[in-house]
C-alpha cells in the first residue's frame, strides 16, 4: 500500500492485518509506513467478497 498527499509521500509498505470471513472484513491498525507515516486504522469490505483458497 502507498499513497501521496500534498507534502506527504507514504509507502509503499506491507501491512499486517486480519480477515474476518463471517463479516467479509479486512482490518489493520497501527501499521508503520515509510515516509514517517502510520496507518492508524484500515477497514475494507470488498464487493464482491474476497475468495480465499
């Protein structure tokens, strides 16, 4: 993951997180990234749902 905002350039970085199959939600919190950035909270509910194999 990586992103740029005016004055900031964060990432790319590999984030650790967890996936809840019952709610189809991928979450990650307090993940450091390059550029002195931190992902405080990330919650993703993909549509269509992830397929894990």
